[in-house]
C-alpha cells in the first residue's frame, strides 16, 4: 500500500455539487467517515452553479418514477430542516400557463398526472381567474393550472449548509482534487491530483463528468452524458412586483420549457433554453438566444418590456441519452453512481442522499450514527427575511447593489467552507451580482480578498496572466 495513504474513509464522494453535498451530509449523519473530492476550486463549480432555484413538488414528474419519489422525499426533508438550518423558502406557488387551445387541453392531463403523483392541491383556472391571481399575465392566456406548492429557494446556501453540517460531523473536503483512476480490491484505491485516497466505498456524484468518472474507475458506464446548455436572463428587481408567482409553460417530452420566475433575491429570471452541446466546460451566452428569451418573457408578462436586464448567464445540465435519472449500485464493487440528474436535482438532492445511503446498506457495512448532531445555521441572503445590512455594526456596505456588508464577506472567509474563487464568494454573499455586476465594488472586493482566493481579482505589478 502507498505509504501516503494515511486516512481510510468509509465513503468517498466524487463531486461537490448540490447532490454530492447532500450525500456527504446524509452519510455523515449515518455515522460514516466521509471525504468529498471536488476537482474545482470551490463547491458548486459545475452544473449546480446555474439553475432556476425552484423547489419542485414533482407534480409533472413521470408517474411511478424514481425521480418522482426522490423529488418528493427531497422536498419533504428540505421543508423539515430549512427553519433550523436557516435555509431559505419563498412560498410563491406557480401557474402552468396555456397560451393556445392545444396547450389548454393538456392542462387537465397535467392536473390528473399531478394528482396521481400525490399532489392534491392543484386547481384548473380560467384565464380570468389566473389574471386575478397574477394581473400582469398577457391577455393571450387561455387557461392555467394553479400549483400552490412550487416555491423558490436560495440554490447556493442550501448545498453549502449541507456540506457545512457534514464537515461539522467530521467529513473532509478536498478541492482542486480530480479523480484520475481507481482500483478496487475489497476497498477503493483512488488516485487523484492531490494524492491517493483509500475508501471502503465510493459514490460518483460527478454530474457533467459522471460517465467519465465511472470509466476512470473501471466501472462500465451505463449512460452517456449529453450536456444541455440553458441560458438565462435576469431582470432588475423592479420586475418582481409583476411576477409574484412562478410562470411555468406546458412541458414537452424534451424540456420543462422557458420559465418566468421570481428569485429569492428579488429579481426575475427568464429561461432556460435547452441546447445540446458536446463541451462539458464552457456554457456561452448568445445575443440571439437572450433576445428570444426577453421577447418570450415580455409576451407572457407585457410589463417586463420596461424592465432592464441585470445579468445573463448560462449553465450546463448533466442530461443523458434517456430522460430519467441514471442511478446504479454495484454491491460487488461497493460503488454507487448518481448520474443523469438534470433540472430537478436541487429539489431531489436530499432524496438522492437518502437513496444513496439505502443502497449502501446492501454493501453490508454497519454504520453507527453520531450521539449528537451539531447545529448549523446559514446566513440569510434572501429578500423576505432580515439581512445583515439591517443590523448594527456591520462594518460597511461593500456591494451597494445587493447591500452586502464587510461583516458578511469576512464571515464567509472565516467559515468552515470559505470561498475558493470569486464565483464562490459571489454565491455566498451576492457581492458583485447586482445591477452594476461589480463595476463599483470589484476594486474594493479585490483589496479585501487579496491573497485569499485561488485566482485573485486584481492583477499585481509584473503579473502577466
């Protein structure tokens, strides 16, 4: 055995996206000694950094599917823990809107499917009834389905909370650590860019690289990731009063479609597109697609035509050649793969974590839960609760667009999972994510974060990068 293998873990989790963070927490709660291996400089550096932040009910998930089961389980656990962990919940509800007669006929089928899925609180509405709830909807509306249980959350604080609790329970997080290969001889010998790791079991939650990681471990992949790009437009906070609910389209076989959605931070986003591509790293934004999104949003909610754009971004979803999740347990190799987790991953993450621990039980390992579970409370970044700038002695306001304080920035660097890069700082504080996109605060942020980030914000004299 390589003498550098100084620690033996019960479970190695590959990937620190929302699923990997949730899985780490659940295994740590079960009593496992856990290591999370992330190739990026920060958690959520892949697919999890860009999504629509909806906490789904599962009303439109395939009936009887594992996805439905896990979305419902994940949602239920989120609702049971969000208050004690300080995780956000903005109870908006959603309207599935039909804009032509054919879509209108589909609403009854969607409602019936939702009821079969166990979502009882669904109501078919006429166009007038829907506009009574949301007056800003276009006069072209034909009918709508009211889904009161669809809500929005902060998509980044939740997984940060999961992994923070895992670390408090003794888990270890390795960043800038890419899995290169692995061999199994009753235990897993993983070779990574930061050295070898020995673990009794592994969970592959590598998202966009799930199939590649399986292949590197000598596990024959039973799926192929086909990255699906989604572009979004974010509108200024003045748009929020026109969009009190999530506006969902009638879904198709391929995609849930373009959503007009309020955010927990007071903005409104429009998106995503659904574009197949081969590149697993780069998600570009394109003028034509963004203009189409704006046009669609304005067609659905005409008042949005007068609202300016704050930001545009794109993300990649780890879709596969089949629509459903690609989950596989190999007890003979003590390996679990959680693949093909697409747009419902944020909602299903806690359910996926429960399922992974259940699958792991077939490996025959007996785990002993810890005697006590440490409390973890995440700082609030959402508009519906008190923010740090409203409290005394916050130091100063660093980002005036998003009202981010010096105390918030210092606190995140002093936290158990400090940001590894500027993107991580933005996700933890929202600094630089407002109307000016950092134009006014980035110089101050560069000074504060000097020598604290893997890639500095400012270029030093003589640095030619």
